[in-house]
C-alpha cells in the first residue's frame, strides 16, 4: 500500500496529530510515528490508513481518485464567476468521428437557442457580479448563429468593464458577417488542427474540398490577425496518431506556438471509437515521445514551441516543490480554451 504524505504535530496531551494534504486527519501515538517514519507500518496500521483514505493500492483506484478529488477541491476555492461557456447551437457543418458533444446536422431544427433561452441567458449574465467576464462560445458550430453571438457580446460589452470572447469554431463556413464578428480585438478564435493534412482530413473534414476550405480559412485568419488571436488544438487518436513533426511544422506555419495535445474524450459520438487496451499507458508514452521531439526540435531550430499541458506541469512543479501532491495539480489545472 502507498501512504499519502502525512504531516504531524505533537499535542499537549502527548498524542500526535497527523494530517494529509487533502484535509484528512487523525490522532495517534509516538509509536505510530516511529513506524511511519521508519517504513515499518504493521498490518493494523495499514488497515487503519486504508480505511481512513490515507493510502491507496494503485494509481486511479477508488481511494487514489477520492484523494485526488478532495485535494483538488481544496485547491480550487470558489470565486466570483467570470468565465461562462455558452452553446447557442448544437448544429454543425462537420461530422467528426471523435465529436464529444450531441451535435446535430447543419439543417436540423430545434437545436438552436429559442428567443426565451437567449433572454434567460442575458438575464443570467446580468445577475453576475464583478467587472470582468470571459465568454466562450461552443457548439456545434457557433458561427452558424452569429446573430446570437452578437447579441451576447453587445450585452456584455455594455455591462462589464472588461470582456473577452472566444469562438470555438471549425473555421469551415465564414461569411462576411462572421469575419466582421471575429475582427474585434476582444474576440479570439479557438479551432482544431489535427496535425498534418491527411490526419485532419481523416478525422474531421472527410473530403479534399472541405479540407481545402478549412486550410484556406485558417491561412486567411493567420494573415489577418496578430499572433495570439488564434489558438488550436489537435485531438490525437492513440491508435492512429499523426506524424508529430508534420504536426509541429503545421502549427508553426500558422504562427501557433502552443500545442495542447489532447486525447480522444470518450463521450458523445466518440464512444464508438475503439482504441484497444491500456489506452492511458499508451497515451502517456505517446505524450512523452511528443515532448522529446519538441525539445529536440526547439534545440535544433532555436525557435520556441511548447506543449501547453507539459508547461503547466513544470510551472506547478516548480511552484510547489517535488511533492506527491503536485501530480494532482497538473491534472486539475485549466487547459486553454477547448475548440470543438
Ligand atoms: S467536433 Fe466540433 S466540429 Fe466536429 S462535429 Fe463535433 S461539434 Fe462539429
């Protein structure tokens, strides 16, 4: 059994108070402290610690997960809400195999906000306290309803002193109105770029003409807007990963230096995708291989690119020191805006 790190303090009655980083605590004796420090816990000690959720047998078993949950809750104290994700439509003009939302066909009816939903959304935003807001528009493909995005943005600009908007778009269908909406300095683009053209087409666009449109729009956006306005994420199929060098070349070509490698999330339509056994271990190996390539590439080219999640791990680790709990911090830190 593995025991989570325990802190301890002698109490006035001679007992010893132990506590862990998730807030669990118990009282015991000097004898227990000696056994704990010398790695000589008895079977009774271990049973007590296991029952009290101070230890675990394997990573990701129930006790491990329960500790992680309690630890994460202590780190993320509720603050005033200033980040809201809105889904004005579930309709989409693509049909990605790994889609994790309940998307509907582009021409489907009944999957957009009604007037009532819009007005309830506005009154919800109106009740928020605080001077700043960040709104993330998700879908479906949110640019199919620029009118709804416009109404929300106009309202937020009037109510909050600082507001920012992120449109998570597949960049497939942009008319003049959509480009004008995106042109605003307070509005950002998050999209999906699954690596090289072949992978992107296999996973998302399913046809050469549609792929051309995507890359043309991405090219236009990259030349129209300053660096930092566009972010992109690749979704990686562990069973069929992209060529990582080609992926990095493609991102750099469009001025995107931060790559948040994300695995397929088995929800929604993605539940149908078979990835074989030991997906987590295979993902970790793949991720490690990507980091090695990235570091070698940065060294070779003298230019900087990062893997976002790995950068967060390094930041948390250097901030909290090499403790067992820092592992959880990396798992609970917020990723950048998720593209659809
Ligand atoms: S992943 Fe996004 S772009 Fe692809 S089908 Fe789903 S909602 Fe549409």
